[in-house]
């Protein structure tokens, strides 16, 4: 939960997703020495915004948007 809260407060990147949702995401070390992408899909069309789902993935290049 601490990592998720950190990403929600200070995401390294916010990417647009389908259905008007947004992905708050950050690259993090999950204590294994391997970097994963933690993604939280947010529906901010409601107040307060709702976390639809959150997950970690090793497929960083698939989701990370270069500016």
C-alpha cells in the first residue's frame, strides 16, 4: 500500500488510457534488485477519483511513454 500511495501522490508519469482513465505509473525497485513498473489505473471523472486497478509489470517498455 505504501508504494501505491507514493505513486498516486508523486507519479513519475501519467499516461492516458482507454475510456478516459489515466495510468499513474512509476519505475520502482521491489527489494529484489529488479525494476518493475507500478501502474495504478485511475478514474478521475468522479469525485473523489477512484483506483480501478493497480499492478506491477516487468514490461516497462510496453507502457512507458517517452515524451
